[in-house]
C-alpha cells in the first residue's frame, strides 16, 4: 500500500482546480471560501479545521482506506458508511488529475479509462461523510458526499471532499482567509 506522503506527493504535483485557488474566478473564490468557512465554523473554527487537515495529511496511510470507515483525531472524527479500498482510491486520484484538465471527473465515453472511472463514481457516490467535533459545544459538524453530479455526463469532486482529503493545507488556508 502506498503511504499518505507518497500519495500526497502525486496529488500536489497535479490537482483539481479548486486546490489552485489563484485560478478561480472571484465568484468561485467567494463560494469556495463561504463553503469551507461554514464547515470550519461547524467544526469549532478555522484552527480546529486546519488541525483536522494536518492530522489527515500526517496519517501513515490515507484515511479514506481505513478499514473501519473512520478517521479520529483529538478535535473530532470523520465517519463514512462504506469501506473504500485502495484500488478505488488510486483510480480516484488518477481521475482527479484529469478533472482539473477537463472540468469533469468522467473521461469521454470512448476513453480507455472511462469504465474504470465510472465504476469508481458509482461505488463512491452513495457514501456520506459525517464530520463531528469532539466537543459538541464547538459546533454541530457537517456532512458531504464525494461528488457533485452536474448531469448524466458531468461529475465533479465535491469541493469539501477535495479540500479535506487532497488539497494542500496552504491552499485551504488561503481559501479560508479570502476576503471578497
């Protein structure tokens, strides 16, 4: 199995467009900022949210492939309802790189990897991630699914999913600190 640091090195070499905050339009920056800020506030604030990201990045194996479908750290937990296997994570990482180039996670129907990516989307689409702070008074938490299905031919990574598990901490911090 590939360690989290090995996976992250590949991810940061090329990532989704949401992770490259400077390439977003002002409206996209504002929406992304508001979405992440809302998540942070429901997890106890920006600092706790960033600590969650740091804990995820420091994990020996990528948290998404946890056998118990849970990631726990000092300030809270992330739980999801289905085990994700490493082969699906690896396919997702490859598709994620293509998403930034084509504005769509799904490759063209004639593409060699179309069936594999479609299988990953079908497998992961029903998963719901629940993020809860350790101390209830810090916030109510939040939930999200891994994908935003635009139409039958267009699927994108959910920006919160991407920020939590893949984007650099610096990129997420820039989005959180954005002033419209």
